[in-house]
C-alpha cells in the first residue's frame, strides 16, 4: 500500500513537471494560471512546477480549508 501511494505521488509530480515543460515551450512559464501575473522568482526557485503565484495559492488553500471544515 505504501509503495502504491508513493507511485501515485510520483506520477502526480511528474504530471506537474510535464505541465511546466509544456508552459516553457508555450512561453507561458512563470505566469500564474489564475490571475495571469508573473510568479515570483523566489517561488519558482522553490517550486519550479508552481502553477499559481503565492497570493492565488494562498487563496486556493483558504478556500479548500473552508470546504474541508464543512
């Protein structure tokens, strides 16, 4: 079960990396998919596969927390 979960997480990360590579090819890498503003260099250095800027990611996490409480 542990190995199966680990493979699932690896696949999820690989999908994010492939998405980031496609964005590089499309010249949209580093642009937030929500607000279309640039993602900070610091965030991209920490998470090169990031699809959202830090503000949009925080908003997404807040929204998810609200739904988790219900």
